[in-house]
């Protein structure tokens, strides 16, 4: 399917992107801004967020905002405070791209350490839960709010050695489906993207020996990211869609 949106599909929209300093999240922030959105760049490494900010400014897109936050240590109160800040600055929120996540280590199940398990579930699942809860009132103030989660092929089909990462992505898809069903009578749409193999630091960590020239780039997979944030996707809800269908 072609996921076409107009060049100003996101004009005037306020969109939060987590993990906006690198990889797919950085590209999504740039692409959303290019299509007219004011992007709120959330991540843990400030200089990477500033780099994304500078690229958006240099391109002449709407001036973004930066929220430095380490989702590993963030508490419920941090997300409540963040929602207050967004409300006072923008009055509402039109979209969240839950993109940031941790891969952890590829290892046999019986060697997964408790700390590794807790860190991955904290960043990949609980942080998204707390953030979404805090931001839902602001999404309800949007004419057509969007929540887009990020899954993986191992988020709906378990695979040996993918341990906590796979478990966390199953949970992500579960959260997406529960929310989508609950919000189906509203104008908020909730979906997930499976990016497929994409040329980023996370992919290189998982597959250090592969030829990265053969991989799609974050830019290649943006049509689906734009579509699920845009008004064009108002009839799509509760789906996990492959950005690189076979
Ligand atoms: N690349 C692929 O082939 C692929 C395939 C399937 C699914 N995915 C999914 O796509 C999404 C993006 O992945 P990617 O490949 O772009 O990964 P990436 O290059 O490793 O980027 C991950 C981003 O998440 C941020 N992040 C990590 N821990 C964080 C924390 N505690 N608090 C705040 N931000 C944090 C990172 O910030 P720092 O840069 O500051 O560390 C980085 O910006 C992930 O959900 C991933 O699971 C990717």
C-alpha cells in the first residue's frame, strides 16, 4: 500500500517524538517538522536532541521544543510535570510517537539478568504507559489525536535469544490494542509500526556483521510514520503495520 500524505498534512500539529536524537526517531522528528508539525523532541542525550533541533531550524521548519528525559529513571510525577509543561506551552497535543527503546543483550533466556530485564521493561513498556496516561487528557483536546507505538517482528512472533526485548514488544502491542479499543469512540487513533530492518545503531548492535548498505534507511520508511500521524489515517485503529512488508 502507498502511504501518501499531503506536504502540509501535519501543519499546525504538536507532536511528541521519543528518542528524537538518533535513528528512526530523529528522522521521524525531521519528517514531521517538514510536513508542518511543531515537534517536541524527547530523549536522554541533550546534545543529540540539540542536533535534531538545529537541523529542523536550519531547514526552516517550525521551531521545535526539547524535553530532556531519561525514561529509565523517570517517575510518574516527571510525566505529570511534562504534561503540565506541554499544556501551558501548547494547550494540547496532537500526536505521540513512542519510538525510544532499549535492545538490551541478545542472549539465552536463562542468562537474562534481573537488572537487564527491569531496565528494558522500564524504558520500553512502563515509561510508555506512564507517559501515555499523563498525556491522554491533552490528546483528547486535539481534533484528531494519534498515538503510534513502535513494535518489532519479535513483538508478535517470539524468537530465540531475543529475550526481554521481544517480551517488551509483545507488551507494547498489547498496550496499543487495549488503548485502541478503549478509545475507538473518540477521535484518537492508536496504532503501531514494525519498522523492519533499518540502518541504525540499534540494528548494528543486533547484527554487527551484516552489510548495512543493504538495509533501508530511516528516511525510506517515513511514509508510514507520516500516514499514521496524519488525518488520512482516521479509519485505521488498533493495527500493527509493517513499514517494510515482505
Ligand atoms: N532499527 C531497526 O532495525 C528496528 C527494527 C525493529 C524495531 N525497531 C524499533 O524502532 C525504534 C527506534 O529504533 P532505532 O533503531 O532508531 O534505535 P536507536 O538508533 O538505538 O535509537 C533509539 C533511541 O531511543 C533513545 N533512548 C534509549 N533509551 C532511552 C531512555 N532511557 N530515555 C530516553 N530515550 C532513550 C536513544 O537515545 P540516545 O541516542 O540518547 O541513546 C535513541 O534516540 C525502537 O523502538 C526499536 O525497538 C528498530
